[in-house]
């Protein structure tokens, strides 16, 4: 892995590196976890109704490239005929933290990291005997909500990108929640006010960065999320002026009407934004052959960009979550659970977000999802590594957690920046309960992994209430899903994911599902596939299914202890500590 930082990227940890207990979980005689491995013939996993077909190896001679621009790194992956990565390159880029709670990226570094990854991955592809012409299109997936502004006349950014975990807008959240109409926002756009969406990041820049306000007043301020910025620049910037976004990304701004998938004047007016002054990217389908332009330079110059999805939507597509009731959970820097609700949005009354799952155009209706997000997942592991010095490398967390048989009575509420869905508590702080003189580092490591699992359980419970029916299994991906300890139990008293949620946890062998989703979107646009049913062979072999090993009553007892800890971590910040600086 190439990178400019020494912080490991959890998404890149290999299965064996990430979990020393993997061989035990795969069937060794000295461990007894309930794990099923799916048939090598590519059989579909029960019980979700997944699409099937007699077609296989659809991509055998039609490779697809995928840009995966994440929170800590950019990568470019070229997939082969069965959805396996043939070549890839990844670069980590600098994380900027100007003040406590602030998180920024250099806009040009986002672009350059992607361009370098495309060049280097394609060189590796060519070294294997393939041709540039074998790559039929490129898809893009990106971190959502991260907000950029630039000058339409020069193409130059006017501020660093404000990253999605940034919490500088806490004061603005409180201010706007006092406005008339606040309660109507979720019904229109599916998202409640929080530091999470892009809207208040833009408002903050208008108030605090004179150059941004001036450009807005003069009608030359371009606003966009990472997808818009990358597509704009990959096409050549202001010369070509390809200024678009897809509905999965636009749905995270609080500017788009979820029912029409178009910008809404009522929403813009609520945030004091004049549509005649602010330049907004055109909203287009996630899969579209003629909306995203082509690469303007480099080894793949002229290649069509044909798909675009926000990262979590892309992971749902990559997991083939095409039927209502399908769900996936991505364990990365944060943790994001998406649940397919079909062609009509479900507005949550239990603390969840309503969002666009994907929109493949061509007279297909957009598909919607309920979403729950956990602020701290992989970043909790990095906290143990960078702040506490418990481990030298992120992949060692499972090894440390396996040094103890259970959590030793610990509960770690990892509310480093408050708690996201379904709690939405912004005055909470990270708190560890149950420390005794017998507490060891392994207990804290295990409690850190469990924190993500407990929050996933809370989100699934909320989804059941909103949708009216329970989930039957959960597809997982992302760096922390490499940990068998996190996904499933190996000791009687472990409180990990399959036990806590009480349903099977389903993990694919190839975990680059986010990038795969972008490749699928691009493939549909250029007619490599025409129906979802043609995707049977993609990433279905050797899936592992982690079964729960405790009764529902035992699972609920575990969760009750977590819920008590959440209630006790509230109120650590006074109002004046969370107001805008």
C-alpha cells in the first residue's frame, strides 16, 4: 500500500492479517463457532430473495474500473469477469484537523490521489497482459456529505473540503432547530438536522469565509460533494464544466426533495440560500452513460465515466441488495447500515435517515433505503492504536481482544463526537463503564469492537419498527468485518455481532463491495448488464455466515446493559461547550 501517512487503512487489511482466529472460524477443530461457508458453485445465500440467472462470467472480457474515494484514502480497482479485483492501487492522503472537532481535506489532494491511483492500477493491469480497450467504463463511489466550494470562473477551491465527521456546525444545528419549519424537514428530504449533512457545512463557510460569501453574492459559487468535485476535475475542470451529482449523493445535502429527486426551494430557503446565486450540480441517475463525461487526461484518457454512487449506497449495490428487505452494514471509519425499502421512501419515526439507495435510470424508479450510522467504528480501533498505544497496528486489535475470554464486564460507549442513529445525542462523550482492578487492555479492545455491534443492534431495532418487519440476515463488509471476533463469537460469553443482533451475519470473501457497486452501476450504463438477474456469479462464492449462539433472551440482556450505559453518558457537555465557535 502506498500512502503518505503511517495510519493503517482498515479497509485494506487482509483476512488473515486482520484476525489471527480466522482459521479457527473457518473450521479448525479447536474452536466451535457456528460458521457456514457458501457453496463454491455460487449458490445464493438464504434467506433473502436474491436474483438468479444461468448467465455467468458476464464481465469475462469486459473489465470495469472503479474509483473509490474514501475518508482516509483513494483507490482505483479494475474488476474482472466474476467481480474479482484484477489490479488496484491505493493512496492515503493527509487528514487535517485545524481545531478540535474540525476535519478537513485538501481538495486538490483528493483529485491528485485519484489520478495517481488510476495511472498506477492501470499500469499493473497492462503488465498482466490486458489492454486499455478491455476497460469499458469507470464507476465512481465516494465519501458522502463531505462538502466543497469552488469558483465557477477559475475552477479553484475557496476552502478546504469539510469532511463528513466534522462537528464545527453544532452551534448552527441548535440555531436552525429553533427555526419555524424544522420539524418538516425530514418529511421532505428524509434527514433530520445534525452536523452530518452538507447543508450546514455550506452555511458555516458562507458565514466564516469571506471569499465564499463574495463568490455567492456574485453568482459564481459552485457547491458540491466529493463526487461533483472529482467529476468536474476529471473532465478537465472549468473548460468542460461537467457539473453533476447523482441522487444518492444529493440526498445527503438536505437540499433535495426525496420524493422528486430534485432540488427543493423550501429546503434551500430554510437555510437562507438563494437558488439564483448558488450553483448546484445537476442531479442525474446513478447509472448513466452520457451524464458524467470522460477522463480528460492520463493513461485512460477518453474513457467514459458511467456510474456514480455515494459509498454506502454503492456497498448495498455491491452486496446485491436489490430486493426490499435486503440490508448491509459497512464497518469502516464509521459504520453504516442500509436497508432497502423499495420504490417509495419510508420516513423514519425512530431516529433513522431516509435516503436514495440507487437510481439506475432508463425508466426505472429510484430505490430508497433506511439508513442508520455509527460515528465510531474503525476509528475506535485507531483510537486504541494512536491515542492509547494498546496496539502497534490496527490489524492487531483482534489478537488483543482474543487474549481475554469476554469483556470483563466493560461497556465502552464510543461517543467521541456524540452518538448518531438512532440516538442523535450530541452532548455525550466517550465513556467506559465497569472498570475494576482486574481490567486488562484486552477487555477494552473487546469492548471497543462490541460498541459498534451494540449500536448496530439499536439501528436494526429501529428499522424493524419503521418497516414493520424484522431483518432475516445482515450482509457485512468493510475493514472491521475482517474480525471474526467482531462478527461472531468464539467463546461462550462473547457479546459480538451475530449474538447481539440475533440473526446470521453474512460476509463475502471479496470485501471490496463498495468499489464493486460503482463498477456495477457503470456496467449497467454501458450495457454489460441489462437486468439485475444477470449478476448471479458476482461475489457470491465462499461467503461466510456467522450464526448467533445465544438465545434471544440472552441477546436482549446484553443490549439492556448497553442501553443503560448510553443513558448514563448523556449530558457531559454543557450548552456553551457545544455552541458554534
